[in-house]
C-alpha cells in the first residue's frame, strides 16, 4: 500500500511539473506557435489574427509557422509585423510552402528575411526544412545569411529543400561571407548544427560546404544524408571535420564513400574525441574502409555511443574487426552492422564475439544480411568504382548547364513546389504525411531503419508526431501490419531514448497534448485518437527502453475520464491495466 501511495505522489508531482511547464510554454521562452494547423493563408486578410498576435507579443523570440502554407502577400504581412521584434532569435519555418508555385517562394522568404534584418534580430535557429523550394529558394535567404542577423546563428536546418549543386555553392559562399564579416566585427559565426539531407549537393556542393565548415571550426552536428556524394566530396568533408574538434554527431548516411572516402574519414575521426554518433550506413565503405574505421575506433573515440555501418558491403573479417574495436567503449548503446555480406556463419561469429564481450544486446539486428560476397561481386564493384571515378570527371560547366536547364523547364511548366521535392527514401515521407497500412508494408524490410533515419529525434514534438502517425495504422487483427508498426516504433523509440539530447518528459507531454489529454498554450490541434495509438503505447511502456518515471505520468492522465478516449474503450482499458501493472513492478 505504501508503494502505491508513493507512486501516486510521484505521478502527482510529475504531473504538476508538466502542467506548470506547459502553462509557461510560449511565455518564458518568448515563443508564438501556429505549428501544424494546416491552414492555407494566401493574403494579408487571412493572417490578420497572426499579425495582431505577433504585434502584441512583447519580447517575441521564436515563431513557429511549420505545417501551414503561406502565399507571398501573407508572408509580407507577417514580415511587416516582425520588423519591430529586435529580440527575435528562432525561425521554425519548415514545411510552410506546400502547394505554392516555385516563383512565390523567393519573394516570400526575402520579405521575411528583410524584416528580420530591419528589426536588428540576432538569430540562433533558422529551420526551413521540407519546403522543396529548389535552387530558387536559396536566393530568398542569401542576403539574410550574409547579414548581421546571422552572426549569432547556431542551427541551420535545410533538410529536403532540393538545392542542387549550384545553390549548395551559393549557400557555402554565404556562410563564408558571414563568417568573414562577423569575424571582422569581433563575433565570428560559430554554427553548431547543420542539416541538409536530400538536397542533391553531390561532390561540388559538399566540397564547397566543407570549406565553410573548416573555416568556422565550430560544428557539433553535421547531417548530410542522401546527397549523391562520392569519395572526392567525402574526402573534402573529412578534411573539414578535422578542424571541428567539438563534433558530436556525423550523419552521412546513403552517400557513396568507397574505400577511398572511408579511409579518409577514418583518418579524420582520429581528431574527433568528442564524437558520439557516427552514421555511415548505406555508404559502401567496404571491408578496407570498415577496417580503417575499426582501427580509429579502437585507438580513440572514448565517448562513442552509436556506430552505424549497415548496408556497406562489409565482410565477416572486417565486421569482426569493428566488433573488437568497440570492446572498451563503455558508453556505446548501439552497433549496427545489418545488411552487410557476412553470411550465416559470419552473423553467428559476430553475435558470439559481441556476447563474449558482454555487449550482445548492443548489436542491432542482422536480419537483412546479404550473404557471403564472392569474387565476381568484387570484380563488379571495382568496375563500378572505376565508372564512379569517370563520372566525377564530368566538366563542372556541364553540371551547371544541366541544372539551369532543369530550372528553366520547371519555370515554363509553372510546377508546384510540392511535386518537385528533393529525392526521398522510397515512400517514407509519403507514409509519414499520409499513413496507411499498405504504405508501411511497401517500405519493405528496411522500414524501421528508414523511418528511424527520417525522424529528427532531437525534437521531442516531431518524434511524438511520428509516433502517432506510425501507430495510427496499427491493426490488431493483421499480424503483418501489427509487427511492422511495433518494429518501427521500437527502432524509433530506442534511438530517441538513447540520444543524449532527447527529452523524455517533453516527448510524453507532446504525446498527451496531441492526444487531447492536455491543453497547450501553443494552440496545437489534437489528432483523432484511434485504438492503434493506445495499443502501440501499451506495447512501448512494457519495453526496457521506456523510462519508468514516465509510466506514472501516463497512468495519471489515462485514468482521467476524458471523452477523447471513449471510442477506444478496450484499447484504453488494456493500456490502463498495463500502466498500473508496470508502475507497480517499479
């Protein structure tokens, strides 16, 4: 009985803390949010309410516009309201041009940027991800990036914007110019987080950005997956990373290292003692590259938490070298070597090696292993690498001409911004935008990995949104769908709760807000609750990765008589029972 009272009191205290923090949201942090409201705002009249609230918000520091769509006139009206906000710091403006013409985006961005410069703002965060604005969009932020407003910029997020090579170079030049001007002013640009996955940057774009990274020397996180970068670009990035001693996370997933790039990156890693997460999955590092990385890992990287070398054509011997290299990494939480060329015996040898080091639970699944690699495969790889080298010698002017022709064709066709979005993993974005059981199953055996890569787990709210979207397709009566949902959720949650920057309480509070169980000051629109949400949550709370203190919070809110859960009677009862049982076991 005493244990139950203690648990109840603990839950009550945590709930009180959550309620207090939610009540203060948007006030102490100076944040105004219209996130995820799905509004189509075309002209000044349509944003009158937003403009009024911006004008009346004293000390505004952050504005969330993501998940709506803004026309030029609407953006200009909001920009006018921002012109007096001198304390402004954080722009959360991802996914705000869906369905807009490409020609509308630069003037909209220009007006917002001009307003921030006029206000004398000092930005720390600029997030324009998932806008698919293509090469033209970079023109809309070029002046802003060179201005005093960005001297203090710490996070630049441009994921899935379709910039291309040429605009990647312009972006790099803008950052270099900003660093030069800010250094002359005595406050050098010290960017910490750079995110630009799925942007078709290729070698030249990556090399240009590498110069900016090397010059700044302040990077802590670099995320550039799926950019078509081959070993020349990878080598340039490797050289730049050596000058960023504080780097913690390096994600270059799904680019093409080959041995040359992997060996260069292994040399660079020797200078990065602060590195915690290395994601070189699907990068074709091959055995020689894996061996070089293993050597670096064994000699240094004392606080490494996660190493991903999945789908890299690594053979048994190299995989065992990697395993041996992590022997003394006491902070390691995951080693991913799935999808390589180990064969059945190699997989067993790898599992046995990890078990012998008492690290068996840290080894990810090997279910997608490609089997033994024979000599014919190696010959084909050598031919492919030669072809890669030949392709990289294409004249730069040809690349620029092709890109300009693409832009002209898109302008003539007057295409919308959404259909011309940058290349994405097969249907992952489509699934997360409009979830369905069929889409989830079509993601195939790699679905958990693809979803895990797609979701930014450093953002608790985005993680909660992804959680509910995946869970919404759960079907108790269909084992294939059910298992696909739970496998994907497990991968996402394990990554989230093992990520140092992930805030568990914020994740739980976001879940409760999105489920309609807590009211939010940010005017967040709750989802339509379905049984799958609660069935999935019931599964998650039973897992070891889910913190027990969060169980008490969920139990406290689920025990309320909330009408939003009435349609999920059986699922709700099952979740409440499991929460009570798990809480009692603690």
